[in-house]
C-alpha cells in the first residue's frame, strides 16, 4: 500500500505487449539525445497523444519528473525574475527554483492570502511564476488551483502545476487538476509524470506551442539527456489508451479510497487533510513511525514510514496509497491489521 501505480497499469498486459513490439522494431536504447538522433516516431506520437489528452497545443516528453521540473523552471526563469513556490512542493520543484537564479518566495502551504500579499509586494520587473503541486505527495491534499489562477491573472503572473500525482487520477477523464477544476486554457504549464498512474516511465510538459518550442531549445535536462527508450514511449501510449477508454480503473480506485478511509475513521486513525488516494496515517514521532512501519510489514501490509526531512518535524506518518487493483478483501485485511497495531499502541 505504498505504490504510486494508482491504476495498476505497471503490470498491465497491454503495456507489456506494446513495449515488446516496440523493442522488436526499434531495439532498446534510443542512442542519443532527442536533438541529435534520439527521436523516434514513438517519441513524437507520445507527445501528440499527451497534448490531445491534456487539451493543449503541444507537449514535450522528459526522462523523469525530476528532470521535467528542474528543466522547465530553469528554462522559464532567470536572474531578475521571481518564483512563488508552495512550502510543501516536491524536491524537484525546489531544486528547479534553485537552478533558475530567480528570487524565490516560499508561501505557506495552500495559503492563497499569503500568495496575494507576496504578489502585492512585487518589486521585480521580470516574470513572476507561481508553481505548485496539483496533488501533494505526502499529505494527499489538492492545491487551491482556481484561487491561484485568479491571482495569477490579476497580477500578471504565469502559473505552473505539477500533476505527477493527479495525471490519470483527478478529473472526469483523468486529465488532472486542471480538468478537476475546469480550468482549461488558464494554466500556462502543466507538468506530469508517466511513471505513476500511467504505469510507465518519464514525464511531460504540456502547454501552448510557443512554450514547448522554447523548452525544446532551453530546457537543459531535455537537451543534454539521452532520449527515453522507444519501448517506454510505446508503453506510455498504451497506458493513455487505457485511461481514455477504460474509466472503470479510475472509478475503482476512488471506491477503494472511500472504503479505506471510512475504515480508518472508524478506527479513530488520523488521516490528516487527505483528499485523494494518497492517505497518510499521521503519527508524529519518527521512531514510533518506523516501529509502526516494521510492525505493519511483518503483519502483511507494505506501507513505508515517512519522516523528516521529507516531512516537517513532528509530522512523521505512514504514507499509504490505494490502487484500483486492490480488492475489497485486500482493503479489509489492511484495516484489520491497522486496527490491531493501533490497539498495540503503535499508531
């Protein structure tokens, strides 16, 4: 119960078959960076499919979520620009901000009033970028994207959302946070990963054509990395087919989430502010959390202890995640084990 494979696609036969067929045709390695000889027809097809899926003019594939965030932020901002970043943003966003040389203001988690105060105190004449996770990976809460978009429009900023944990999960058709909040066309950069709900590997940026052309020429993590193997792109395309054509996977994921949190609440277990299939079991003390993780594992539940510096001091937790492939029996078994461990004083 700690995988990000939310839709259970990592082992799906369609992904395996597509990857194998691509290897027979293309071999395995791409051989070079995308701007040298590493681009294949499958790289371009995946980018066309991602743009269609996200409802944007274009998309660009990166080798990982970390590479995407560091590359996008470093390319878009420079010395003299300003970045407003949520205090709970992923480490890859933090490092992208550091690489950019822009002035970085960290705002209190999901605090739109703090964001507005920072925007009102704007002194830079350059670009202002607001960047946030769509779904926060440790708490499972969702960014207040509509309010952030309104502030960006009011103060002339641009906004970037990291949909790593929202792609395939949030929205009526799984297109992520922008679809969830009906904000199509109002978010400048949508980033997401292919290695979580899509069960493959890599990441993407989606936006207008000018943005994507700019990133092709300025995002260093894209320019100077060997391209993803074509077989990985083929698996990602197969995953997009499933997300678009088989909504039952996503519907089952959310049913599983509701069953699990209902059971945890009956047990009196604190799940923090979770709104998604990421469900933290809040404990607080790091040593107690490590002991709880070991106890869970020894009783048949694999859910990892998360402690500082990944989360703030005093907020250590067991980070659980639901998958569409969990059965009701799986969830009930896990709840029974959580209940017994709570009675023993570990939670």
